[in-house]
C-alpha cells in the first residue's frame, strides 16, 4: 500500500493564477503524469518476466504498482487543478494507445539480473527527476508541487533499493562483470531518453516542437538536476572502490549531459 495519500494534499491551496502561465511546468508535470499512470503496463510485463519469484512478483503487485499509479494520479490532479482547460483524459488515451503498443517484453533485457539493472536505471531517472522538480518548485515558491515531488522522490528511491536487492539476488547466479553491467546501464540510459517522453509530448503539446522542449529541459537540468546523486546511483551496481568511483564521477556526469539527461 502507498505510504502517503494524494487525496489528502491541499490542491485548493495552489496559487493557480500565478502558476498557470508556466508552460514548461505544465508540460513536465503532464508528461510525468502520463508515464507514471501507465505503470500497470510495465507491472504486467515485469510480473510475467519474473514469474515464479513469489517475493518479487508479490512486491510488484502489492507495492510497486499501487505507488506508481498514485504518482500518476497525484500529478494528474495537479494538472487538472492548475490547467483545467487541458483535456487530460483525451490526450492520455492517445498516448496510452500509441505507447502501450511498444510496452512489450521485447524491450526487456535478456536475463533477470540485467532487467533488474535496467529497472535501477529507470528508478534513478525518476528519483532524480522528482528531486529536481521539488527543488524547482521550491525556487518558484510552489509548496504543493514541492510536497508531491518530495513524496514521489522518496518512493522512487525505495523502488531503486528494492530492484537493487533483486539485482544482487540474481547476479549471484549470473555473475555479470563490470563490463556487462556498464553496457546494460548505458543501453537503458539511451532508451530512457527517447520514446515515452517524445510520445507524451506529442499528445500534450501537438503543435509544439519536441526539440525545443528538450532544449528547455537541458536548461532546467543545468540548474536543478542532481547529477551527483544520479552518478552515485548509476555506479552503485559496479561496486567500485570509493576512490575509483570519485575519480570517475566527473566523467560519468559529462556522459549523462551528453546523453541529454
């Protein structure tokens, strides 16, 4: 069960007239709401992929999916409160139909340990995004969005930790080397930067250029994205000595920036 309840958030306290003109924020929150609330498709595939592992399947069904769905509901409520003119339901229907066709097991890594690694990369991306969203919300004095983003950030860090435990469990059998681990991380980073955001943007802002939005997100990242946190989470599965990790952190951060993260 979720650790917090989005229905208890005081959406009526949002200064809607001040926040509504922020078009970039609208797109960021709306895109996030689409992706989060589609977690039932991800969960279905993960349950099939890890069939037979009762502990992992049970956690996915009882905890991971309900928490992810709540993230989407919380963000949807925020969008519909601040931008009531946006037809969330209709736009989401288009996104779900197009993106849902791509959410198949063909997208998964070939082994269970590698897929756990891929999930850790995804959770790294989400936990750091919501950390950035929280800090951005505080910078514009928007406490309600800051509260939502903080709650989601904590959930996503917890999810990362659970997938990390799953990776360690399966890697005791698969014994992936650092080279293989690095390849999986890099491949999932590239994938994370593509389909879902682009498709969501198409339905949220159909008349606007996606590349222009990406440039906006890069400027946003320069100010608010927690690169050190992302690098630490991405490098964690490699189990590097602290001195080596510190020495390579700057290079890893540059790689994230090149990838547009």
